[in-house]
């Protein structure tokens, strides 16, 4: 199974926005955004994702990236 890579820190840096500022704009606790930023979450509400995208003027794909697992056996690539 692949994995989701969170790029929130990169987007925040591009927008020169601090975690505190994003927390205020989104209405989500600083500690929860920190967990999201560091990848220590297993789910995110669409309403939270929408608020983050609105605050950062970005698309969900700017924040979330899918990375498939590398096949263990080169024969599986076929």
C-alpha cells in the first residue's frame, strides 16, 4: 500500500505563513495543525482541508501527495 506525503510545511513556507497565523485563519488548534504539518495524523476533515486551502490559496494537491510503494520484485513492474 502506498502512502500520503503531507507538504503543508512547504506550502506555508512558500506563502510565508506561520503555524500561528494559519491556525487563526483556519480556526484549528495550533497543536492539531502541527500534527498535520508533521504527518502525525491518520485523517483530515474535508472542512479543515477546505479552510487550509482557502487560507493558503492553494489546491489539495499542493498539500497532499500520493507515493506508491516500490515493488519488491522487479517482475511485478510488468
